[in-house]
């Protein structure tokens, strides 16, 4: 349970400390701090048993480093790191917010994210021990807002972590409908029958091998009816990717449940947008499919007609993400979007090049490159812009169709050029998150499993005035 009050609730308290600046502490805590060995170094943690010399039994101290190097990300990760390390060791704690400015949003968001733990599908649950947190703070509204956004991110993380026999295309449709109803968002579910009527061959081709029908989810929020700007987030929702006829190796294939992280991010973003209600016009488009091998699957050598009317020669059925995204991008343009950002676990080559340190950013717009990179830096999520020369598109030339779906090298860049080919003259950005599918270790405020990075970057970008 999370509480916000102006007084003591529990026997443990967490305080923050800088290396070169003294925050204002209550007198009894200040006296105990004279015995502290914590220098205030970033993430340095210390526990002092007060031996009855204070109203608290234990004082936990987390260092935030030097003031000249401090930013909200230091607080976000410092607090998150503490909770990750202690959430199974202590039952309750007060957190003292004695900062000179409002950092409530950061505190609330960090608490929500670091308390999250994917429980799996088990007959017996293993709940975390830390069940009560009280923030001693005057900034209740900011804390509540940050915590609520954190729960939206955790919704996306949960969708990403759950197995594909549960999180089917239909499951994502139902989840999206529930979010739209809760926040009174416009929603359109384009089912298989309607996809066929509309000629969305990219989505339909990928889904041919699966018994689970595809859909295109479209959620819209209109926050500024006087503005002509419409921002579209397109999330890849491949709930399981076996590679189709171009079958993936069996080793590690269980990780392909994470091939829908882009879609789960887009769904969670609309939940957060519904809570924040920014003065922007925002839509999310999530093509949801499974990519499975069968006698009905699309095949290398096939030529597919996409929703745009452009034809695509299939070289690899494992290059399926771009096939579903291209139809969604075309439809976003048709709905009036003039800024389109897709987020997708698209290429292993991007993960091999950048690992889990930087996100791959590909864009035809210097403005989008600047604002997205800045938005990411502000929440400690790093985007690295790749080149986008037209020469890379030459790899996708073929005498058999307008374009083919796979090249010979520079896979991440070539994939982005394929998508840009369908975005045409619209301001477009593609974020490749293949290196961020799932954490194998705790980091920052995130436990093991899906982090849904760059959710916070995109929300920061979409909610800026």
C-alpha cells in the first residue's frame, strides 16, 4: 500500500544524502547522521540501527552524488535501486521527501516500477515483502501522477512478460478495449474480415500460418481539436514469432514472446495518455498477429500487395515485423497523422550493434531526431541515431515487385528504409528496441524481465507542451 502523509507511519525511514550539500532533516535524524559512514556517493546505501536514540528503529541512507551532477534520473535510479535490493528484506518504510523542489513525480514513478515483479503463471504466488510505503511529502498530486504513470508502464511490462498462449492477438484486442472504455478513448478494431476488405496484405500475409486471427487495433485521443498535428505511435504486436517458413533456430525461441513489446508499449502509452490528458492529438496503432509455420504460411518468393498498393517480394518470412508495420503506417497517414513513430523489436543486427545500452533511432526528420533524443536523455534512456542514406534502399530493389522485404547487410538500417518507404514524406521515426526485449538482471529501477524501454521517452515526448 502506498500512502502520502506529513507524519511518521513506520519504524524504518529512507533518507537521501548528497556529497556536497546538506538537506534539512528532523533534529533526531540529524543527530544520528553524525554516526553515518555514507559519503553521499551515488547509489551508496547504508543502514543505521538507532538503538532507541530516535523515533525510528532504522535509518536507511541512499547517496545521490554531487549536486552539480544531480538530475531526476539519479533520484529515479537511486530510489529504484534501493527498493529492488530491499523489497524482500523489509516490510514497511517511510520515505522522506525533503527536497527543495517538487520531485514527487519521479518518486512515485520510481516506486511503482521498482516494486513491480512478474509473478509468472504459478499455482502458488511469491509476493514481495515490502507491502507498505509512506511518503512524507507535501507533493501528493505529483507523487500520485508519477505512480499512476508507473502502473501504466507495468501494464505494458506484464503484457510483455506473459506467455503467448495467454497473450494472443485477441487478448491484446480485449485489453485495448478495456483501456479505451476506462478512459473514453476512440477505438477501432479492424478484424480479419475487415483487413481482407481493406486489402491490408502485409498484416494478413504474416498471420496466414496461425490459427489466431490478426487484427489492427487503433486507439485515438483528441486533446487539442484546434491543432492539425496528430502524433501516431505504431507498435509491433507479433505475439509470437517462430519465423514462419524461414524458421528460427529452436534454441532461445521461447524469448520470441517478447516480439510484441512494441505493441504492449503502445497500449500502455494510451493508458497513461488517458490518465494525463495532454493537449495533444495522439493515436496508437497496433497490428497484432502470430508468425507461425504451416502449409498456409506465406513463403519466400511470394509477392504481397500491401495496404498502400505497393507490392513486396518476400525474401524472408522472418522479416515479418516490417510487413505488419507498413500497413499500419499507411493507415496512420490515411487517418491524418503527420508525425509517425514506430517502436519495434525489429532486427537482431541492431541488438548486436548497440546491445542494451542504446536504442536504435532511424528517422527522416532532424526535428524528430532532436526532440526524441532529448526526451530520452531527460529520462535516462539513450537513443543513437543511425544514418539514413538513400543508398541503403538500393538493397531492396527487385525486378519482381516494387520492393523486397530483406537486404544483404546493414540489416537494421535497411529495415528502417523499408518502413520509411511507406511513410514517404511524413515526419517519421523508427525505434528499434531489439536489444531491450527483456532484462536478465536488475538494473536501475527495473527487476528482471521486460522493462518496456523506451516507454518513458515516448511519454515524455508526447506530453511536452
